[in-house]
C-alpha cells in the first residue's frame, strides 16, 4: 500500500493530534495541536476534490485558540516569582500544579520553623490544619508505638483532614523542622 504525499500529510496531522493527548505539559500539548492544525489545513486545502473550507475554518479557529492560550500561559508564568525555598518546594512536591495554582496555595500557607519535640499532631485530637514538612524528620506514633518516620515532603494531617476527624497518630519532630 502506498500513500501520496497529501495522504501522508493527513496522517501526520492526525498523528500530531494523537500525540498531543500523551503529553502533560500544556505548552507542548498546545504546540502539537497547532502543528496538527497547520498540517491539517495544508491537507484540507490540497485534497484532490478541492479545498474543504469548513475544516480549514475550524482548524484556523483551533490554532488561534491554542496560540492565545500559549501566550496566556507564558504571561502567567512570567508574572510569578518564587523564593529559593518556594522554587524547591514547587519543583519537588507541587510539580503538577501550575505556577499560579502553587502561588495561590502559598498565599494561604504559613512558613514555620519548629524545634525538636514539637508536636504536629496528637492522636485523638482535632488538628488545626495541614502541615507539609519542607525539611527535617518526624516520628509517627500510635498508642505509644512508633509506626514510621516522615521526611522532607511529607504531609502531616492529610488523612484527618480528608476524613474530617481527629488525628490517627501523634507526630513529633525528631529535629528542628521547617
């Protein structure tokens, strides 16, 4: 089976569209969609039975929408600046958030440093909120028995927050933590 160059262009257009569904980065996804649209316009214009104006019009609209959103993403990213600690936290724990989503979270969050022995949670008691261990180590205990350790990037109190109940374990700082 052989394909003409115009049929190959049609396949490339759809392959690029399909590939865009596999990527997570929005700029790459939208760029692939734009490339797919451009090749699709080429295909729909040069088909043997004449230009297909309806697909060409819609592909042009889709290209415009994706181009507009790429510009918006770049402007959004440019407007956000991180401290060194925020950047490390964003890249290691919150990499699936957009930079704007992460900064919204940071606006309601509070950085705290605590000493060794600080009690993040006490078994059976209601928690004040969630804690994320930026650096340090905590011991997780239930009924006086150590269950494990939490280190950098560990979330403290998430199960109680989700279930809406009291703490399932006591969590104590093994060293100075932030």
